[in-house]
C-alpha cells in the first residue's frame, strides 16, 4: 500500500485520507472544490502539499475555487490498467487548466463519445461518488 492510494484489486483505487488532505476530500464529498492558498505569497497549491512550491511557506488556508476550466491536454485509454476500470474502456484522462490558473488531472464526462473531447473544450467540475464514501472531482463538458 502506498501513501497516496488504497490499491485493492476488487474496487476502484481511492485516496488515502490524512490530516493534510482530509479537508479537500471532505469538501469533495459535499460537492465543493477547495484548494490550498499560501498565506505568504497567495499561490494556489495543487497538488496538496505541506509547503508552498513558490516560497516554501508552510502556512495556508483552504479556499473555494470556481471549478471552471478547459481541457489543456488529454489521452484516451483503450485498455484497463486496473481491473476496476474494465467496464469504462475506452476512457479519457485529461489535464484540466482551471480558470484560477492551476491544473488538475481528471476525467471529462458527459460526452456522447470519447472522440468528442478536444483541447480547449470548456468544462465544469462535477463529482463522482466512489466506494468508501469518497467523491472525486471529474469534469463535465459544457
């Protein structure tokens, strides 16, 4: 088991909650997207970290963000690299640029076909409930 994911072959990988990331995942459960904001330099910190990558400050607060963005890059998987994703093939993995300037890796949902995804496509955060009471951010095409 890693420090980041619970890897169980029967179910979808889920985040391993800890004191640092718990507020993020609790907000996702409430269908809200929040991000760390450095209290020293105001840099939005994602992925979640103990120290700001810009100024190395440990001070931060959680702030809500819009959840609006666009597809910056993507790939479509035609093979399930984990048994829990076998029924989702083909599926996309997208690099989403949020309007606040940071990036998230996720999936784009709400399209008729995986071939509909495009760089520059406008998306809005949504949340997918998975096992263990966890909701993960995904992005819906506008």
